């Protein structure tokens, strides 16, 4: 392991509270190097051992041998999340072709799970080109619901299917890390979450999107036992696709 522990961090708004805590922790600044990227790229860094841990879309856990989830926090929701959608030109039961989001791993899989088990709709999936509907995640969805004929919030749809909350991404390592580092890392995440008001105040104003509601009400950052159950359920269903 290099002298500094390499941490892959997504640059979406939903990760900013964690990033604030990590960047303002003197212990983390001393012991870690932060590598910024979008979610699926963070996963690839950990999979390829270009990072030691990162905020990992849960579908990517299948590609990390002996992964280790650490800390008490995640990117999650208990129902509507307001930043993970299937946007569609037609009602969901009429969708034939779904375009996936190249920046996503978990949400692409989640959409396919929902088509199979909730909507019971057979579809083709593509990465580029024409489609009836598309998966879109993160900041690019902010204020976009009104621009599409149909918008399906995948956090809410998962809750409808399973009755469970959801964890879209967790902090996971590809190797054993020192216990002392795990402790200071978890403390830094908690410190960042305690400064949500400062994070919100630093964000731009959008006429059709409420950052305070999003970060305080739509997102649920606690990695609870129910969210761990949801991770297991997701991975089980994903492997049936």
C-alpha cells in the first residue's frame, strides 16, 4: 500500500457533505489522497487498484474480490431520491428500448431490475442511440422532471417493489485498512454531514430544484441494517438479469 491511502470520491452534489468532511479533516489530509471522479469511474479505480477505497456504486461490489464496506454512512434514500430517474417519452408499459447512463453502474442495474420485477416489461438496452427511455443520474437530473413526458424516480420505485430503503453507493475498500484510519475516516464523514447547512449555502440557486430538500429530506446518508438488507437484495436480483 502506498504511503497515503488513495480515496476515490464522486463529485456529484450528493457526495459534497462527505467531501467537505474529508477535506477539512487534518488527519485525512495527512493520511489520504483524494481522487475525484464520477461514480462509475470511482468504482473502476478501486477495481483496478488505482485507489484503496472509494464511494462505490453497490453493483460494482460484485467486481471487487473480498470487498470491505466501512463506516456508518452511504448515499441512500428511503423512497424518492430525486436524482436517479428513468425519463421516458412513453408510459413505462410501452417502453421497448432503454438507454443506459454511462456514468452509472447501480442505477442502470436498478432500472433493469425494476423493468423485470416491478413493471414486468421486456426491453432492449443500449448505451447510445435512439431509445424510448433513458436512465439519468446525479446533478444532470436537477430540475429536469418537467422536461420529460414521464419521470420515474428509481428510489421510490425500489421502495414500491421491496418495501426497503436503498443504498446507491457505499464506502468500500479492496483491501484491509488500518483500524485507526477507518475510525478517522468515519469521523470525517460524520463531521461533513454535521455541516449540511454550509454545504447548501455554497450551492448555486436553481429556480426549479430545492437543494435543501434534496440533501436534508430526499437523501438518507445512514447505512442502516435495512439498507444493508437492500444491498443484499439488489445484488441477488441483479445476478438474475
